[in-house]
C-alpha cells in the first residue's frame, strides 16, 4: 500500500467519524497528502526509513511551523507558530505524515479533556452506554483518535498523568519518558519542571518506534539529557525471567475500585508466569504527591502563562483603553476557568508572605517523593500499579468539583515529581471500559518498560 492510499484512508475516517469524538482540533489534509506523495517518491527511490510515509498526529501543544497550535485555548486559537518544536522537526525529518493536531485540555490542565476551548472529547469506549464517557486528559484527543482507529499513533505530553491516564481510559498504550529524555523545545509550557513529551499508540512496539524518533539531546532545551539513545525496539523481545516487580502498597488502597484492583492483580500474575518475581514495596510519601503537585504545577504555570499578555501573539481583547486594560481583559477573556484557577493558586503560593509555607514546603516534599522511588529501585526493577482509580467516568461528572478531578491523578503524579519514566498498558476491562496497568521504571529505563509491556501484549 502506498503512503498516499494509507493517508487518504485515515483522512477519510477522520472525516466520517470524528464528528462524534471531536478528537482533532485541526486536520491538515492538504499538507498530509503532499507529505504522503513526497514519502512515496522517497520509497520509490529506495530512501525509506521505518517512519517514511506513516500517518500520525501531534497533540496541539507542539508548535508546528505554519499550522495553528492552540494548546486547547482561546488564547492561542489564532496562533500559527513560525517554527517547529524539536519533536515535530524529528518526525518531519523521519518522513512521517502528520494528519493534524489533537484536542486537549486547555494548556494541558485537566484529566478529562473537557476544558478545551474547542469542546470536549468523547471516549470511543462506552458509546453503547446511557451517558458518554470522557477519554481522560489532558491528551484525550490523542488517546481517543488512536482508540477510534483514526490514526495509528500520536504524540502526547504528561505533566501529572496526561499521557498515562487517557491511554488507560481509552485502552491504548502510552509512555511518559524520563524528564529530559524528549526535548521540550516548542512544546507549550505548563509546568516546566514536570512537563515531558511522550508517545501514544496501540502497542508497546509502536511506542518504541515513536520514542526512537523523539528521544535525544537538544541544545535548545536546557533540561534535555545529554545521553545516548538506545534503539528501543532492539530489546522488546528479551525474556522477563528474573524481572523484579514491586507493588507499592500505597497504590493498592481503599481509594481503588476493587474491580480495577482485580484487573491489575491479574496482570501482575501474568508477569509471574513470564518469570517475574513480585514483592510488596513502599512509597511512604505517596499520599503527599497530589498536595505537592497542586502547589508546584500551578506555581510554574502562573509564571509560564504570564507571557500571554495580548502584546506579542495570541488573543488580544477588542479596543483596549490602556496597557492595564489590555492585560486584564485579554487574560480575562482568553483563559478558561481551570487555567484562571491555577494562575490564582500559583500566584498565591509564590507571593512573598506564603512562599516558604507553600512553595518551599512542596519542593521539600517533592525531594522526599523522589527519594522514595530511588529507594524502591534499589530493591526492584519496575513498579506496577493501577493508572487511575476508576475507568472512564461520565462527561460532566467531575467538572463542578476540581478536587475530585485532581484525585484522578493519585497514582500518576508522584512519577512526574520524581522525573522517572512510566507506561500505561491495556490490562482488561471493568464494566466494558478499558483499564490500564502502570509500569514505572528507574531513570532512563524506558527500554525496560517497553520490553515488559511488549511481552505482556
Ligand atoms: N491532570 C493533571 C493536571 O490537571 C495532569 C495534567 C497533565 O499531565 N498535563 O494538572
């Protein structure tokens, strides 16, 4: 099959079916068809690599030269970047065919993809039920598009769970790499010390192929890791005999839906059959993760989002009277409620009288959480746990209570605070809705996670 035929097929599916999911914000049909044609020429000339002519999509948080990049916000609804994110440039160089930009929570703040200025995304799973389900978030557009077979792979980002939780709720496979493994250059910032770009696709193997393109040192990102990139597909078939699996006891608590727990424990049994040894471990500060995150992430967000002032790019209010009016009305009109809430919380936590009590305290807790993982990985090779406390919930169910929404990330957030890599792998169903198994690894051990996920699939 030619890339032109393949690309046409996916574009037609998006056209016919995405009305019910809203997983794309922008579809770049003409560009995709031109890229597919160029890819076929490369193939005919014998210059094809693995990605040449393969369709995929980018989360709408990665800057794409000449193509609108909105971060799900009214603030950036008219923003057309004059440059590519490093991740985007890498896929371009590999000859992949980008079909468009996927929907997301506004500025990646959320766990349901309901806070997007471009409307909520519907999970392809659960359409047979009375009420529509969320796809998780913030990368819900990428997850839903893959689950609905509108695209075989998509990029995503994870600040507190935004790759793993939507992957789990949509029954696809996602990987959040080690902090620093994938360049953040050109990725619209939410909380810079936590943000990490990563991969989403149906299988671990496809995630490995994506990571091969995305990972690597980038001088344009000051926190990029200067380490060699292995071929992540090379070790997928290694036997798991002797793999030491740890089950963090804090992640198998009362908060977990018992049917979910059963699915996760069944998955762990499969690993035992594959030769893994399993033991209980402890992450003693796990219960502090949400509290620390919801100080640190909003603090960084409040600083990052101060650049949206209506002056240089993005939304600008109509007929500003003076500079102050320009700033206040631009921001009041351009940002949605959740973004405003985070800016308020973050500004408060960073203000002179409260800095020590909140921000500094949260940073100290963060260090303890990181140490928990360092200690755990002295005893085991990987940790396994649920990804989310329950399967895909009903749209609208958690939007009126931000704290319930924040608790969606109870099992994913500590990973970001520590900076370690983690995956979400499909592990069965509860009430006909997909459930994910989280596999957490030590720093830069993405290959081990992909190997473990691939053997399970
Ligand atoms: N749900 C978390 C939040 O709202 C994490 C989001 C993310 O990882 N981008 O901040």
